[in-house]
């Protein structure tokens, strides 16, 4: 009977521990939800055409921000 009690306690500890780890994982990964919350990301204007795009989707070159590779290279489309 004591073995059964220990077994149940171990199962409860594993269950509780996994819940704690999954909660910590959610808290330490705020970037995973960046696609669903575009408002949280900084919008920057393209130095060439003025289009506003999220910082992660544009290109930063020679201290200027561009909406795409073509504008970063100084080409038209
Ligand atoms: Zn542009």
C-alpha cells in the first residue's frame, strides 16, 4: 500500500513539474507570438520609397532602413 502512495506522489510531482515547465516556456518565448501581434513591432519608413514596414521584414544597410533588398541596393524594383 505504501508503494502505491509513493507511485501516486511521483506521478503528481511529474504532472506538476511539467505544468510548471510549460508555463515557464510560454513566459520566456514572447517572440513566438510576434506574428500574431504586429502592433508590438516597430514600424520603420523605407529610406528610398517611404513605405512603412516592420523592422524585421526590412533591410538595414549603411545606417538606413529599406523595405526590400532592391531598395537597399539602390535599384528601382
Ligand atoms: Zn522601399
